[in-house]
C-alpha cells in the first residue's frame, strides 16, 4: 500500500481518470480502456479511500453509479432506485460475498439465482394495468432519460401489453442490446458509404437509444430480468418473478439457474461460461442474486450497490499470436491509423488476423514491435485489441517501432494533429487522399460518373490532370487521350459522362462532397428539408438538428465542413462549373392538389420512404405535415412499430393509412 503523501497525489488523479471514463462510457457510449483496466482503477481508488479516509472527502466515483443522462430527453424519476452491482473477477471474492451474507443470516440456508450478465444498456420499463407506458434509462440511478419513443420504435420484440394478469403498476428492468447480425448489417452499410465503423454492439445500442430523432431504422432487442416498484407487491422470489416475465410473454433470459449454496453457484457460473457464446446477446459475466426478496431487503445496500447480489465477470478472451507487421489504414478524412497484421488465431469463436493499434502513443506505451508475440483480446468489440507484448518471446534484434519513420519510409506525408494522439495526411495534397476523394465523388452512390473508376482516377491524379473533383469539369477529350487504354471514343464518353453529372440530384452532390458522417441517406434527408445546397450551407446547428435523422454529431460535422476555407473553395468551384445545387422548384401545389388543406401525421417506420422523403411528398401534394395527432389531423400515415400516435389516432377516429395507400392517394 502506498504511503500517505503518494496517496494524496494518486487519489485525485484516479478520481479524475475514472470520472472521465464514466463520462465516455455512460454519455457517449464509447470506451478508451478495457473493462478490466477500468475495474482495476476503481478498485485501486476504493482501496486507497478505505486506507486513508481523511483523503477521501468529497464526492468520489467509487460511490456513485455512472450517469447516462443526456440533454434533450425528459427526465423521469424511478420509483425505486436503479442500483449497479459490485463486481469481481475472483472466485475467492465471490466466496467472500457468500460469507458476508452468511454472517448476516447465520441460521440461513441461502438460495441463489445465477443469471447471465448481459453487456447492454440498462433500461426500466413501466407497465400500468398491463400496458407499457414508459421506458427510462438508468440515468444517475435516481432519475433517467425518457426514451419511450425510441424503445417503441427500435425494439419490435417488446410487447406493448403484458399477456395475462398483471399488477396495476410494475417497473421491470432489463437490458437493451443489439444482435451481432444487426451490428454487422449497420457496419457493412457504413463501410460502403465509407463512414467510420462502430466499435461494438454495446456502444451502438447506447448511441441508438439516445438519438433525439428516433432510432433511424436500427433494430434493438431487450431482455428483462429485474423487478423495481410493484403494486400490489406480488412476488416473493426472483425465480418467481422470472416465471412471471415469461408468462407475460416478455423477452427473458435464455437461461438462469438456481443454486442452494455458493459451491453450486460456482458450478453454474462455470457452466454459463461454456454456453454463453451461443447466446444472442453479449455476456460479460454472471450475476448471483439472493432468490428471496425478503432476505434481499434485510441484507440492504451500500451507497451504490446491493449486498444481496454481485457480478462475477469473466476475463475477456485472449490469445497469443505473432504480430507479422504494422501497417496503416487511411480514413476518408485523412486519419492515419496503425493496424496490426497478425498470424491468424482463433479467438472467441472467430479467426482474427487484424487488430487495431489505436494510435502512435498506444504503440509506444505498450512498446509493440513488428515480430513480437502479442496477446490479443476480444471482449464485446468486433475489432480485437492488442493487449500487451510477451517480451520473453521478443526476437533479439527487435527495434522499437518508430511511427514517424515508418510513415516516411512509406512516403505517407502525414502530421500529428496538435494536442491529439492521431496523425492525419498532410495538407490535403496527399495523392492517396486525393484519389480517395475523387473515387468517392464519382462512385455510384454519389455522382455516379460512368467510366470514372479506380484505374482512371489513379491516372488522372498521377498525371496531374485532376486534384479536386472540380478539376474533373475542366477535362477535355485531348487530355484523356494520353491515358492508358483511352482512345477518341472512350475519351468522349468520359467527358460526356462527367458533363451529365452536372445535372444529377442535389443530394448526390452533397454526399459526394465527403462531409464526415454524411452518407447517402443523410444527404437525401438534408436536401428533402433544405431543398438546395446554399440553404444547407447557411443552416445553423439548430436548424440542422431539426432535420429528421440528423443528430448532433452529424450537425456539427456539417457545420464545420462548410466553415473550412478549402472546402468552401471546392464547393464554389463546383457551383461555377454549373453543378445543380437546387432541387427543381416544386410547382406550387394546385388548389385541387390531392392533399390540399389536409394535415398528415407520420409515425413509425415506413417500408421505403424516410421521414424526410415522406414529408417532402406530403408537401408536394399540397398537404401539411404535423408531429402531433389531434382532432384536426386528417390522416395518420403509419409504418412499422408505430406507437402512441397510432393509438391516439384510433381513439380520435382519425383515418389511418399505410405507405401504399398514401402513394395511391397522391398519385405517385
Ligand atoms: S441486476 C441491483 N441482473 O449490469 C441489481 N443486472 O453492473 C442491479 N446487468 O446495472 C441489476 N445483466 O445494467 C442485473 N442479469 C442481470 C444483469 C444486470 C446485466 C447490468 C445492469 C446493471 C449492471 C451492473
């Protein structure tokens, strides 16, 4: 144990670091360190605070649950506090937990329930008279964010009504998560659009449920395992509650076990470890709970967690392999990220041959070198991490990896971003980046310029014929004749394909600009809303967020893109070259337009139209789109997982239509 003067320096340091990681995890749903490292920091702090209580004054992250509350959501108090759990990686500590309970209940025969610990996002559902009325995040444990709309929209497997008899009021707690399949689907779409990939399903779940503009077609799942308030009090045991969850036809744990003592509980935990990779959700441990609610109440809780339950966490799966070489990956925005190429190895059920190395500092901190034997780990994330080097196995002639020298040797002109750990291609003159941008600009989901594929772009750049997309519009047939495999006819074809791209839809141009985080769908939504590129460029952050499907991150990134001189110059040159920047002015709807004078409310997810597209069609047909249902609403256009608006429409007798009758109505 450290001495007091050391501890007086270390405690504030630890508090700050942990608070920062809490922020990252709970509010932004992202991670910088592994679970186990985080837990170790927290434990170190708890031990120091216990040893030197005089240094432990003021609020400490060891005694609070994290806080996921985010601006923009209504706050709702939980009827019963949502606590978090103490956790341990050691069997001995698990046995201590049991010993502590046996001291409280010396005469007791303690039965436990052993459950999988799901690595998702905690949520509390309230059902009143059997009907779902609210879904709230844990928040700070006392109050959380009202995410009812997103839960209704994003979790199609959650029943709106409990089957059979139900208490008049009940809070049911559980975990939101995303399946691997859905996670892969979203990431491969993003890969196609050259957007940054999400790190793991948990972060994406947290991010999705906290989107102000709805879940954007992402599908989440839920599993329910916990009881909060309940009127009248109906249950005596956790196992009884599990049975009820099943009987109400709510999604429940795939498996849980009863154990009559800690030895049995330990056996169940080991069993769980052999089964859990086949579950549809990520599990990172087991939760051991006293089965009897009366004993739970008697055991009570500390400031942060109950004494009647503990989480035993499984160490993340690790494997040793050879790091064959370090290479870099260049993102669309020019970020240069180091990647480890590994000798393929089996890990958590998949073959792993690449791992992220994050950045230069991470390589230096862990002293990772090509030729090293490394330990790789995969916890919830899809992309594995290099945890550490097995220095015993390091070749004698090994040298520390010099990132700057490596980039130089590969002729990558990059610079370290001031104050940050990552590198970015220098200026925007790097040929690799220029090529990337041109390819993106010409690609199918952007301006879709025929015959302007990879090989042609490479030649245009290497021969100095084009540096920016605007240069494409100055190319002449003669210029192209010098390219490989180009003759008169093919040159003419390319020039006319480029020419034709001037008149493509405006959203394609917006997508083609390569604004970070703006893919094809966002571009469509933005143009459906603003109708022109100049209007989009003028939009304030607030105006951007008003667009359905556009969140804060995207808004910020659009805003800073159009503030960048170089980008502005590019956009202006494109405008000068006559690219279309305004949607054809919608003819003012005629008096007898199909929806003239009608108000339409959209709810749920439509099979083929995004919200913005549907809104644009409503307006084009002379109608007005509104966000709330009232007696004055003429139609409710309802899609999948429509929630309370649909209920209200039914109550008020408003005509409900689906996408196909809507299309018919407006003559599309
Ligand atoms: S019981 C007071 N059971 O893990 C009891 N929690 O680290 C609190 N979790 O906040 C929860 N699976 O979000 C419980 N089978 C399970 C769980 C579980 C996952 C989460 C939950 C909790 C966190 C605690």
